[in-house]
C-alpha cells in the first residue's frame, strides 16, 4: 500500500479498490483492512478521520492519535476539507454542472447533498454496449460539497451518468458489458486529491493520489489521456 504523506501526526495512503477501511458488518468474512495494514506498516495504532467506500480507491487520511483524529473529524464535519475525485461514467456529461439533490441516509433521514463536476475528457469507442453501434464515456472530476453516504455514486446516477462498475447505484447493463468485454468488474471512482489545514502545525496540506490498478487500465483501454 503506497504511503502518500506522513509526519508525526497523520499518514495518508493510496487505498486500493475492494478493501474496507476497518471491520464492518457489511462483510463479516473480509480479512484485510486498511487500518490493520497501515498499523503494521508504521508500528503503532492509526485512527480513521474519514471514509472511502470499499469500492473506491484513492487518498485516505489516518490520524496517529485520538487527539488528532478528533480535530480532523471536526474539519470534515464543518466542511473545512476539499476533496476531488475522478470518475469514469456512462455517456457524455455536460462540460460542468452542479447536482443539488437531497439524499436519504441509511436511517431514513433526508439530507441536503451538493456535488460539483467538470468533464475532463470524452471518448467514443467502436464497440456496441446496447442499442447504438458505438459507446460513449466521460472522465469527470467530481467535487462533493457535502459528505453523504455514496453521494457521488447516487448523484451521478441521478443525472443519468452512472459510474462504470457501480453496484447497486450504477447501470447493470454497462457493468455486464465491461465484465464481458474487458474483464473489468471494479468501480471506476478514485479519490484523487485532498486539501486541508494541518491539525497541529496549521500549514496547508495538499495530497494527491495517482491512479493505479483497474482505473489506470481502463483509462488506457477506453482511450482517455492519462489525467
């Protein structure tokens, strides 16, 4: 697991797709978790300050003490963190847009949710995935302004540009197409960048996570320019 940044107070890693941050009831049989792996790498306990879905790769920040964890949790709660994601989605997205669409959490509560996105590139491949002779995809930079569960996944689906490989919020037809045509079953969402004020020194911190694995492969296969 690649370490992107480390000092006395925090550590940031480039999380692989398919790995939980910590133990969860969602999969009692899972045996590998980011917390345990990073703990063994650095030789002491680390504490999560935010979450990434199991299916999402990219930059994940962990605190080296509960004091720092508490400060960072406050940053996230008060929205003093800027996060950027990369997503490969079905169809041609608008050049840029704002998705302002309330979401229901797992307890049935309706919450405000806002996501900004900007199209980086569009490609059209000469392979049919449905009714048309070609298939269109967009590489988008996505910036959630709120932090709701599965927000980006739900919002991109809401505007009819679901993230490739997303289940259950994506398009099953597209997911089956990518599995059969490219042997690709991962979700193509990557946390590419995070910016915040250091919890102790107060210096600005900017951490970038390069793409890798299936996301990098599909960038090449579909004909996008590596971002």
